[in-house]
C-alpha cells in the first residue's frame, strides 16, 4: 500500500479524483458521464502532443515548436481541403509534413549540435512565419471547409468522438513503443545515460532525431484534428500551447533531465490540466489564469521531481560513520 501511494501515477490519479470531488460539491453536473466524456475529448489534443513531447524529453531534449508545427500542419490541411484534395490524402499529408518539420529540428540537434531549446525556439518562430506567408495572414473559416473535413473529429463512435478514439490509439501505440520495443528502450537509455548508451552501440544523436520526428508527426496529426474540430485556421492557432504540453509531461513525472517517465504519467498530467481548464469557467475563474496555473504547475512539479531524485548523501555519510 505504501509503495502504491509513493507512485506518481497513483498520486496524480488521486489528485484528479479529489479535484473532481471538490468541483462536484458546487457543480454536480460537471462529473456527469457525458460531461466527463467532453472533458476527455477537449483534452485529446493535449494528450497526443504530450506523448510526443515525452519521447523527446526522454532523450534529454525538448520541443518548443510543437504548437507551431500543429498550426502550420493545420493550415496546410485546411488549404488542401479548400483546393479539393480528398480527406484520405489530407491526413497522411499532415502526418508527413509534421514528421518533416520534426526532422528539421532533429537534424539541427543531431548534425549541427545546436541545443534543442535554441533549435525549437527558432523553428517555432519560423513555422509561424511560414503560416503567415502561405496564407497572406488570412483566416480560413468554417464556411470555407468541406463538411467531411470538419465532421471527422466530431463523429461519435460508441459514445466517444473520433478525436478521443485517436487519442486512445496514440496512448496504446506509445505504450507499446516505449515498453515493448528496442527503439523505446533506446530512448530511455539515451536520456538515462548517454555515455553508456554509446558503448552499447546506440547512436545518441540519431535517437534524438527520431524522437523529434515522432513528436512532429503527432503534432501534424493534431494540427488537422484541431483545425477541423474548431473549424478555423490562422497564424496564432494553439498559441502558447507548448507550455501546456511541457506542463503535462512534467506534472506526469517525466524527468526534464531525461531518461525517466511513463505513458500513464503523461496522460494523467494532461488530464489534470484538462480538468482544470474545463473547470475554470465553471467556478467563475477567467481562463486566462490557465497559463499562470500551468507555469506554476511546472515549477512545483520540477521541484518535486528534483526533491525525489536528490542523492541522499548525508545518510550515506552517516552510515559510513556508524561503520567506522
């Protein structure tokens, strides 16, 4: 029992349940099954992006360009739809474009040896600039999109929207990748001890580049889902969303220094933020406080992680004294 209570995932799940219980005391309808389904659907884009970000963070990197990648892929998807391209081609195009944008980040980190935070800060701005150039700064609104393009994420299957089913599929895929494949073990090895990983034949730079490609592909997929669901594409789509993505990972126990984390933790971190985001308007707090809450959550979670992982030097020294 004590071991379970020390688990970050268990503690986070209990925190989410406690948060729901507090909200339910004032607004019982919030925890109705239908509303909780809507909360999960609203959180689906964050879950997908958080899992991609988690893979990048595991390799001792960070991707601050995910929201810009999402926005660019979403704009391209909307423009392709307006040009009459069928949805069956738009979806793979968004995935491939996202993977290509992620590959740009990965190659700059791997081959040019630029720090990941610098690379992704730069590409974040570049990708937003490209959106402005290809769209001339114009918005693409609902009336300019086809019904099929807009309806797919919102189509209900077995009580859940397609967007939620896609998020569940990504969760399952990420779990298998990280826990059942050699590639997943390589991500952990690169972040846990890159020097030891080299001696086992793992190319650290290559693994980091692959992580960026996967993150970019998931951002590309989310770009279509986001633009189609909200039926609008413009330069500042998902502006600042990268903060929520990083917050979800860190809150979920993904070590910002790399090498540690779990799919369940990242998903629970995203759900924690999703519940807060949906609860803020209900309890009468401005949604603009979300950024402050996300930033505070990052600081608290990083401090908590650092405290948990801190070497217990004093105890070792004390034991040595006793042995002497």
